[in-house]
C-alpha cells in the first residue's frame, strides 16, 4: 500500500503545487474561481449516495473522482459514470486521491472515525471540504479540523443541513426577539427505532472486497465482532458515537442554535443504557443527556425502542419524535424532522405561527467555495465542532458512569430543571417496552465539569482521556495541523 507520512504528503503536495506557480492551499481557489468545481466523493454507501445525487445535478459542478475502501462498491459507482460517458477516477486509498490535481473539493461520507483525518488531510492537500456529521469521532479531532481550516483558509461545510432551513432560521430569530418570553428548556429528541444487531459467537469474516486496514484507519484493527461490517459500526465506540452522534447531532445542533451558545457546556451528565435486548452493540439505545448552560439547559433524549411494527410506533413529545422542542415562558416552538418546517404554540399548545422554507445545503457549500467567503457557509466547521462535541461529552459522561438504581438516579438529578420529569418519562417508556429499572439497572453518568475555553474536563481524568483516542499509525490526527 506504500503508506506515506503526513510530512512527506504535505511536502510532496507543496512541491507539486509550486511547479504550477501557486501554493498547495490555493488549488481549489484557482480552479474553481470561474470554471467547474471538481468534486471527489469519499465514502459511497449510505449518505454518500446523497452526495452523489446532489452534486451530479448541479450546474458548474463535476464529480471527477470517487473513493471507497470497498472495491465492489467503488467499481459499481465508477461503472455508473462510464455508462453515462462521464470520466471519473476511482481510488481505494484517500491519500492517492488527494494527490490528484483534478479535484478542487472533497465530500466526506465515511464512517465517523475517518471524518476528521480525511478532512484534515484534504485541507492540507489544498482541498475544500464538505464533511458529514458528526464532524469528528471525539472532541480533540473537531478542534483540529477548525484549526486546519483556519490555517489553510479552506472552506469547510458541516453536513448539518438543518442550518440551511429558512424556516428554522426565521424561528430562531423570532424566539430570540422574545416573542415567547425566555427559553426555559431547549430539548432535542431522537426517538428512532433501532432493532438489535444480534449477537455472534465468534469473529466474522471481513468482506473480500474491503481493504480492512484502510477501513479501520485511525481505529484499532480489531476482529469484526458483530454480524455486519457496514452501518452497524455506529453502535461500537471505536468507530461510532451511537444515535446521539448519528441522528441526534442534527437536533443537538438546532437546540444549541436556539440557545445561541457558542461553546461546549460547562457541566454535563447523562442517564441511560443499552436496554431491552442484549446484542453486540456497545452504545446506549436509551439516553438522557443534560447540558447545563447558564441561559437554559439543553436536554437531549435518545430512544431506540420499540421497533416500528403494526402494533407499536415510536413515542412522541409535543408531536415530535425526531425533532426539537424549545420550551419558553409563554409557549413552545417545535421543529420536526422535516427541516423545512417549524411551528410556534401558545401555553395551551394551540398553533400561533408557522415557519416554512428550505434551501440546498450542498449548493450553499459550492457558493462559498466560489466566493472564498467562509462567512457565507450556513454550517461552518466551528458550528459543527461545537455541536458534535456536545454529543461526545454526553457520551463520555455515560461511559465513565456506573450502574445505579432508579431511586439514586432521581436523587442525583432532582436539582436540575427538567431532568426528573425527563427521567420519569424515559422510565415509563422503558416499562412500556418490558424494561423495569427496578430490576434492570441503567447507568448514571458522571457529572462532568468542563472549562469551555480549553475544552477539558476539570474534575475527571478518566473522562479527559476520552476527549481523544490512541491513533493507529500512520492514521494519526496531528496535534499540530
């Protein structure tokens, strides 16, 4: 595979660019100023298909390269382009892709553990980046992407497309003007069915088409101890962040947006567990996260039970299951999973105002690539880092917590606004799905205090270790970008 070091990668990139008479970090700036923007999509399953669809239909944009560590997936996508008589290069190794002078920007839709390193390598190679959510696998990584984007003056868009919703933009402004009084609680909901991923008795074979060394990248190269390699990586800590970081990042971001907070919360705790079934998953399918912001708490709820069926449906809270509820002194604003809609309600939950409208998040990225104005991005990498970080710190509280009784959990959280009520609803939800917290213990997460400036916890050394990870060489997110 001939792995290259980061130092040689940057050196070679700079030399190649110098031969053309401009710096490595200006490649996309020059190529995209008046011509087509040339895009490479990295990660072609799942969300990557949306990237392909969106960029393919844009005028003035050409997909010139594709990258995936699964050769079968890559070859199938390359074949689709050739069938339409369109030239595209295929790469298994992202490092080879980034050497290409036929690419101005990369769109990353890999598993979470590759997001930060792929983005940083891309930035250092002179590419602009559209980066899927969460932007990082841990807090350290997110800050490093922000630093790299600032240093190399690259355009980096976070894939939280709700930020391009004019409906939500208007709702945020309307609430900030005091139309419903002060915010009491900003609540994010991720009530989404997640069935068991099953339990295997031994390590499973890696698909022959997958370069597993590259698939693992920064993560440990461990045996596959679950039935499926693809998608179910979300539920393992080495590669994913649970539904809090998968779906919940969208709603976490919108809830923080309403609060106007620009830093990680100074205090966080969580309560939950992987409950209702025993399988090879590690991340919680039921979780309450409390971010103790001064203006108002941000409370996030994850529920994965029950599965959708003819007899069961997902819970709702104020008509939302995957959404955001901003509870104010004089009513609520509800943002559903349809990002182009929001509505305001009075104290009796009668609708008093509608907000509607949406714009294309990918087009917003291309607009900023052309203008070279980071300020035109609807979801800058800094916004993506902070919201992703809120998911990570909530998960960290859970990971360093201890199993406890429901009585002790209620006692521990009783002083925090909205926490007991949220816990009681969670307990009722679990009971309806056959989980008795008197018999099956959940985890009471550690109460973690953070210095938002340093992005370090001040009261728990074990929690601080989880702000980053041990990287597998040569796939190392650098301290200095």
